[in-house]
């Protein structure tokens, strides 16, 4: 059996997870496909059979000509703001569309038949990443390899390593190492809504500095490379005002565990935080609705799971989600419904996604025995995730909104949503509606700001 990816051949694609992890880099003939049937990042150029998914145009890099963008630190205008939904999916017409829905989406329709719906908009494939990201992806195709255990990557830098993934480990690394900009800075709200309507909220000032995933950064040694620096200063609730968590994560989180510290405003001391990852609760504010490696649908060590590519599907996924971060969409309006956010704030489009399944390896521990990720072929970003418990029952379904950032010339993660189908609670994170736009370029911080000494000095 050949491990070469051939699409649309879902049976063969499902066998990709059986291929050995030790793979040679792509040949020049394979890389030539990035100028032929595949886009420069590895997606299929062609649309689908009925035209509901258009062919890739990649006509806009940066700000489209009809969009007025004021630059870094200002609101990202919606390039498709004048469009209206093609149709609405409800519990009443669900059967007509369920072949293009994930199991998690179907479960939401069935649990909340009166309040949950999805507006489907025209699909667009107009945006393309920066020339540097495209260049890095092509070069990575020549040199990138998995480590022997599949839980690390060598010979790559600055963008997704495997433009033609041949097994599940390569595919999850494409998601984890997407090319981005230099970092971000902004104030984010996190809101938990329980099944009885009660809510809890956290507000933090976030600063991150991307190292590995910034294609303009100087190249580092692969195994010990820092992925990004992070710093979170709590603004609400009042009892945690001034608390700072900071540190850095590595490209290979199995070989190098995340290093982090905490500043306590009461004692004015900086202490080393315990190593966290996998299924540790992400924070007290999350109400147990999200574990550490749920971030951006998946983030962290890959070693506890067997990764298998199931194939590709055409699904309605969150896309071009500018409205959910618009100040006109208040937090009260967004979180007024029980079980899920207000559907008015979400835009869905039909796109092709890779379906990647993670099954817990024997002898390993995690609260999720099986996970299924839906990875957008045009960005390599996971946009939805379904998580199953030890009884193989669907427990949680999560989604990651995205938008094209004109200044970084890449797709950026927006608010994320975590639904607990059993308890009826949900969490929405990375909300900027009440705080102003985030900044993705022209950052005021650098690597020296993320040390214990620098934090201690700034916090006084």
C-alpha cells in the first residue's frame, strides 16, 4: 500500500494512520503539486462537484482593495459584511443537512432544538498567507521530518511542516505549528454560563510573543526551540487582581515541558508554577469545562494518543468570524442563551476539512478517551473538536472561530467556545468586545519582558 495522499479517496485516506511514522521528506515531484493541483500551503485548488465550495482564488494577500483597515491595533473590518445567509439550519430541517455537520453540531441541534441554529453564508477562498509563510511551507516540505516517536518535528521552521501530510502525527503538527505573526496583545474576557443561567467571568490582559511560528524570527535548534512566550495579567475578578502568570512553551512539549511562573500581588513574590499540560484544568476560571490541551482545539504533547487520518469531509464550519468580536455584539447578548452562545454572532461556510482522530494509547491517562478534530485544509487550523469519554459517549464539542488578519497576512484565532453536552454549561473565551481590538503587529514587548526579574520589576 502506498502512503501517498490521494483525494478524494477517503478509504485510502483512512489508512494513512497505519503508515510508519518515519517518512522521507517530500520529493521535488511531490512539491510540484503546490503549483498544480494543490495550493501553496497544500489544500486542493479545485472546488467541489456542485460548486458550493469554490476553487481557491487566493486573490487577496493583506487588505482587500474594498476594505478600509486602519492598521495594527484597530478593528478588523469584515470583507463580506454585506452578505446575507444562503439558508438557516434548524432542528426542523436538520436531516436535510446532517451529512455536512459534525457529530458535535448534530448533538447541539438535538439538545437545544428551540434555540440552536446555524446561518450558512457563501464560501470564500480568497485570502492567502504571506509570501514568507508560503515559502517556509514549501521549504519545510523538503526538510521536515517527524522524530522517531512522532511526537516532535525536526528540519522545519516558521510554518506548518508537512504540506502533504502522510499520517496523523504530521497532520496534528501542521495545526500546532501554523505560521502566524509576531505575537499578540489585548484584553480578553472569559465567560462561563451554567445550565441554570448563572455566570462567572474572568478578564485578563494577554501578551504573547511568537518565536517558532513567526516566519521572520531567527531560526533556533529544533528540539529545544521555544514556540512562544506568554504573560497573562488578571484584571477581574477583584480577588485575583494583579495576579500574573507568565513563561514559555517549547516546540516539542514532550521533550521540554512548559516553563511558567506566577506573580502574587499579595506577597509581591514570583514563584515557579508547577508543570501543567494534557488534561489538567486550564484555570479555575474555566469551571472545569476546558483542559490544558483543549486550547485552540489542541495544544500540547501528542504522545498519549494514536493519531489517525480518517479522511476529508465537506462541513459547515465557523469561518470569517468578524462579527463575534464586533463591539456591537455585547457580551450580555452573546451569552444570553442556555447551552450555547447566541447563534446570531456566528458565521458558517462550507469548506473541506481533514478529519483527524486521536485514540488514547493503552496504559495512558486522559479524561478524553477519543477525540476527533476537524482541520481546515486552507489554513491547517483545527476549527472544531469532538471529545468522547471512556464509555465512548460524546462529552464535549468545541469550536474555534477565525478571521483573516490583514497585517499578519494569516488567519488568526478569535473567540473559542467549549460546550459540555452532559452538564449543559459552556465557556466562551478570547472575547474582546468590551475591551477594544487586539494588536498583532508593532508589539511593545520583546523576549526580555517575560523573565521573572522583568515581571517583578513591572509589577511593583
